[in-house]
């Protein structure tokens, strides 16, 4: 049974019921977190990964600057099944999910200005156009 998501405020739909700069996701909390939050960024990482350790503070800083978005982390060592289900073959991998649809999925650490630009780009995605494109089978703009 997955834990209930009890938001304190609609901007803070975390498995813990409070806003944190980032939250750790597990197989048990992943699906509910994605469905209960309009925008979720997910950092797939591992403690032994040098680039992950470099990217972590950048990710945390951008998360703090964007409290209306849920920034999550998945430890690929602890959550190997979840990482495999997401097709993670290299870390760090950053995924952005908007309204349940993956709109960004790429390996590699981003510098802070690029991550901030990505956050704005994800906010600006025309979801109606994306859904229409996906339903018609046209993935050229997706």
C-alpha cells in the first residue's frame, strides 16, 4: 500500500506532506507523486557518481528557486527496479514530467543557467498541442 499524499498547500504535493527543496522517490511513491503534481523534475543519481555529486547542489539550488515545482531524486542504487523501468542507463539523468507526460529525458549534468532555462521551457510547453501531437502519432514536436 502506498503512502497517502497529504499536501499542506497545492504547491507542495510531496509524499511527506511538507515542502522540501527536493524529495526522494521510491517505487512506492513514484506513481502518486507524478499523478499528483503538474510538473515534476526527477534526478536519477548514485552516491558513487562524481558528476551526480557535482550536479546535486545545482539541482537543489534551482529547486529552491522554483517552489511551485516538485524536484525529486531517485537513488539508482536503492531503487534499481525504478531506474530500470525508467530506462536509465547513465547517470545523472534528468527527467521532466508535465501532467504525467515525459517532456525531457537526458543524461548529463547541467550547469545552473541551463537547468533554469529548462525549467522555464518545461513551464512553457503547450500541453494541448503536445497531447494532440501524441494522440495523432506525430512526435516530431514532442
